[in-house]
C-alpha cells in the first residue's frame, strides 16, 4: 500500500524514566491506491416480446461475460414474468438470473442506451420509437417456449431451452464486442 512520510516523532522508550531515554519513531500515513481510470460502460438493452426468456438469458450472459464493460438491461414490449425453465437452464450453466425481473421497455426510457438488440422478430417489428435513438440491431433466436410445446418429455423441452441458451451465449461472447465497437 502506498504511504506518505509525515516526519518523525520523538516518543518515550522507557516508561520508568521517560525523561532520559528516547528514540525516533517514524510516522506514516497509509493512503489508498489511486483509482484506476474507469472506462465508460456501454448501456445495452436486449428487447423481446415478453421479457421472460430470450432477453433475460441475453442479459444474464452479458453481465457474466462483459459486466466490466457494459451495463446490460432487458425489457419487453410486454412483461410476461420470468420463465422458470430459462432460469433453470441458466443456473445449470452457472449464471443465476433469478434476481432479474420481467419489465416493460418503458422502464428504460430514461437510460441513455448505446445499443438495442432485438432478439425476436416481433420486438424488431414493434420496437418502441424512443428506443430507436440508440443503434438498433436485430439478432433473432428461436422461442424456447414455442419449441418446448413440441417436446414429448420435460427433458426434451429443457433441451430446446439449452440450445437457445447456448446460441445466445455464443452471440454474447463472440459477436457482441464487435457490435459495441460499431457504436
């Protein structure tokens, strides 16, 4: 830890005869390290229809991989609540999204967004006008609940969520940094 020398102070060495024996004891003030230069984090919104699954997964991966360089948000044209299967498959992958909540796009209208990524066709076609001030990119992913309806077992249903989870992870990990450089 860095320190600053504040000089020396003469202090008694012996309690029995403090007038006779002295020594010099340096005093130091310990200073906290200088803060590192912080780069401005980019505000990124992942927008979906119901903000229950794909956009929530994207927000979780973005926080996991790029939390030091971006502030991720997710929202929906509607708010359908958190999808328990999305939370379960993210937890399997080591990312807990249970503290996130399903919210309307209107809740981020005062956030100075740098990038809006629509993750479903409906959100892309119906993106609220106030969000279009930021650069908007469409990266569509299949709808896990829709895919899961065709599954014969619970495990098959979860496999649909896992596939989309992994596709979103690959995008966030590998392609999102490039999209941010374009902003």
